[in-house]
């Protein structure tokens, strides 16, 4: 209705404008227009211009009609849109009420979910307790099963050992039975030959006594020979590159059977008369040359030489002597010429023994 009134007002204003223009054209402007023919204003009208203006106004009226029709159509569309919006508003109200109902339902469901979560926690706790109890039972069962298994294995092993022992005892029993049978047979043979043994024993007594006497004599001889064993081996304790006079003392005793050798003086004193073998080895020091003698009661018997030189070093000087000694005779090693001797372990040595 409001839109329609606006359109009517617009048309009336337009018509009024047309009327003013027509009046201006008919009566003229008293201040500006003059009649060129009669000499007064208001009577100069151009019909062509009037028609042109009328046509222009007609076109504008048609345009206004078209705009009015468009506005009418737009109004109808707006009315439909408004109706649609009203319907949507109603639906929105319905949706709002439904949302309120849904909110209540959701709140109820949330409360239910909270209750179920609490119940679920309780159930989970009970389930965990049950699982722990079950695990404890399983561990106990496993431990018990392992113990039973171990006991079973031990019983089987013991049973196997017992079976083996029984088998051994059976074999031993059979062997003893066979041995007993053999002993019975041997007893029979022994009882049959006992008289022969007695007679042979009487014969053997005489020969055994003779053999025992001979054996005792041999033992006495062996003891006598052992008591007569004499021998020694000794060595210098270190090298000496300056030694050049006197008796060469060998303080390191390796063997001294009969205690004939004195490591403090280097002298050997014969505990008994007999034939003795003496051996000496002097290792030269570096490129030096050394001569030593084996001396019996101050008299040189043999000599040994360790020869040195520019291209020779630490050469050995060995020699051996077989001497007949009387009890209390003395033998030693004496310097003859040169100087120094070398020791690297038991290499410079003096030995002797009774044949």
C-alpha cells in the first residue's frame, strides 16, 4: 500500500510539471518573450517543439510505467521473500524449540555418560584387580609347575641312576656268583694239591733261605757303594773382566755329593782314594784371552785356553782330566795367563766325580 501511494505521488508531480511547461509555452514569459508580429508577449507558440516535448514526455511516461511495473513485480517478489522469511522464522522457532529439547536430551545423555564413565572406572578397577589376581595365580602356578617339573626331572634322573645302579648290582651279583663258582673249583683243586704244595714248600725253604742271604749281601754291597759316591759341580756367580791371578773360586754349588768341594776356597779334597774325573770350562770375557790349569796338590796337571781376538768374543775354554787321588789330596783351578772370565748362567764351571 505504501509503495502504491509513492507511485501515485510521483505521477501527479510529473503531470504538474507538464502543465507548467504547457502554460509557459502558451502564455510565454512576460519578461523575456515579445510578439514580433503584434508587439506584445505570450502569443509565439511553436507546435513542432510542442509535439516533440509531448513525445518526450510520453516516452518518459512509458518508462515510468515500465519502472512502475518493475517495482510492482519487485514488490511481489519482496512479498514472496518476506513470506518465505516469515516461514523460515517459524521454522527457526521450531528449530529453536527442537534445539532446546535436544539440549535437554544432550544434558541428560551427558549425565548418563558421566554415570557410565564412573561405572566404567569401577569396572576397569575391578577388572585390573582381577587381572592382577590372575597374574599372581599364574605366577604361583608357573612356580609350582616349575618346581613339579624340576622334581619330576630329578625323580627321572634318580630313577635312571637307580636303574643303572640296579643294573650294575645285577652284573656285580652275576660276577660274584661266577667268581664264587670259580673259587669253589679252585678250592677243590687247592685241596687236591695241598699235599703237593706242602712238599714243594719244604723243598723251597732251603733255596729261599739261600737266596735271601745272597740278596742281603747284595744290599750291603750297594749300601757300601752308595756311601762311596763322590761328585760335585759348581759355577762362578758373575763375570769378572779383571781377574788375573790366584785360585778361581766357583761359589755357586749345583751338586756336592760327599761334601768334598769347598765353595769358599774353590778346593776339592778327596774323601777317599780312587780315580777321579775333573772337568773345567772357562768362558773368555769379550775379546780377552785366558789360560787356567787344573792343579793337584799345587802341581799343574792340564791346561785350558779361551782364546780371544778382534773378531772373536766370549770364546769357551773346556778341558777334562782323569786323576788318581789319595785320601785328602786337593784339586783346584789356578790362573796361568791372561785375564777375565764371562758368566751368563752356569757357563764357567768346575766339576769332578769318583769313578
